[in-house]
C-alpha cells in the first residue's frame, strides 16, 4: 500500500512538472510565467473593473460571515453579541453577490456552442470543485487514503450527493453549478427580453421572494415555488444590472438598500428568531445586494484599474471560497486561537478575516498549481484523445 502511494505521488509530480514546463515555454520567460500564475498579465481593456472589485468584496464577505457566525462567546443581549449580529447581516450579502456576478457574466456573453460552454466550465469549475471536495473528504474521513478504490467510489457518490459535513459551505457551489448548466438557455431567454419585460420579471421575483420569506410569519405556508422565487431569480437579477436602462434605478436601490440594512440589523438584534425571514432571498437582502452591485457597476468609469492584490484575489477567488472553511476552522481557530472576539469584535474580526484570507490564498495557490493542475492536465489529455478517436472513426 505504501509503495503504491509513493508511485502515485511520483506520477502526479511528473505530470505537474510537465504541465508547468509547457506553460513556461508558452510564457516566454520565468518572470512572465510567475506573473501569469498570480494574475492575468494582459488585462483586457474591455474587462469590467467593477466585477473584479465585487468578486473580491464577496470573497472577503463570505470569510467574514463565517468568522462572525462561528463565534459563540458573546452572551445574548450584550453589545458584542449585537455587533456580531449586525455585521452578519452585512456580510451575508456574499451569497447574493456571487450569484448576481455569475448572472451578469454568463448571461451577458455572446452566443457560443453549448458544448464549448460546458467544456470551459468543466475545467474551470467542476474539476477544481471535485478536487477540493476530495481534499475535505481525505482530511475528515479517509484515513486509509485515496488510493483505496472503495474510498474513490464513495467520494464520487458523496460528490454527486451534494455538500458533506466537512464542507457544508459547498452548497453555494452546487447552486452556481446548476446555473452553469442552465446558463445557455437562460441567456437566450433574457437577451431576447425587452427592457420593460425584464423589469417586470425582476419586480415579480421580488414579490414572489417576499411571499416565500414573509407569509410563513403570518402562518401561511407558501408552496408556489418556481424560478421566480428561487436562486434563479437572483441569477437574472445580476444580469438586470448589465442593461443600460437599469442605471435609472440605482439611486432608489441605494436608499432601499440602506433602509433594508437598518431594518434587518434591528430585527436581528431585537427579534433574532425572525432574522432568517429577512435574509437569503428576501426582498430586504435583494435590496442590499442590489445597492452594492449597482454602486460598483455605476462607478465603472471612476474605478481605478485593479492593482495586484485585487487581481490576485479575483483570480483565486473561487479556490479561496472552496478552501477557506478548512483554513478558518482548522488553522485560524483551532491552531492559532483566532476568533471574532479575540481583540474586541472589530479587531478580532478584522485579524481573523485577514489571516484566513492570506492563508487561504497561499493554500489555493499551491493546491491549484499542483493537485488541480494535475487532474486538469489528465482530463484535458483524455478529452483530446477522445476527440482524436472520434475523428478517426469518421
């Protein structure tokens, strides 16, 4: 068993070295290759700067949300407890921002063959997600290692079944993955909508999400669940802000977003049992996320070209999102003793988020350039081989 493990490690190492060697030759120089691993050196002039800033903000928010939610030290009713509740309301915009960003990017693209679209997402999203999933299972479950065929079969079953107890935050990745499957068809739908029809669709989704969130407070179970009140509605909401006519609704959303934050924060502190009804896809949360998203897109012309830090986090944002749960709970909290209340709520939160973000990036950088690169290289070679075999049969 040990011999098999070492052979597998050598095999993986050879694949990784070969992949890096090929990329180095394409880059032309070692320094250019290092820069290409950290960020995209040829920053496209047509690239929307606001999206990079939104992605970085969402990454920071998702880490911060888990930091403040995992600290149970402050007693209920104390100022520290209320501070954590208020910050959680703000940081939980992360989920909607990620989904909206996916909608803005995917639904506003030019038409391409569905097979090409899916192939790109398999290598950019599905494979990294599967490899990180294996990491969580290896660290939490598979003591005998991944070379055991039973473990690999079990891992496949678990991956297809959804998030596990070791990576519950993967629920968002499965939601986004579902959008990737539906994106080519949603794109045809929304791009052929007039401005008026798209606005009507968005307004209707607000009412439907409001009914789903708030009618249960009145004892009415709302079972009329469709794409009008699912995460699909948030997906389309992101695309809404790519249309020029949406700029006229920016100021109203700013006002409603600020009011929604104050209302939700107050309810979270005074009536914590009712907080969930105002989070997730409730109109209050949609107003808040819409305000943040529209502010950045509205500032596109005034935003500076993202510097190295923003570009690095933007490039590795998905991987940071995948690994931060492990880094936060098993490194920052368990080994370093960092919590939101470590040095006062604001100081403790800032330090814990910063440490988790930096360590998550370092892990993601190494893991993406080794394990993920290895699997991507093997799958790419397999794809090319199948393509050549198909052409030979013709």
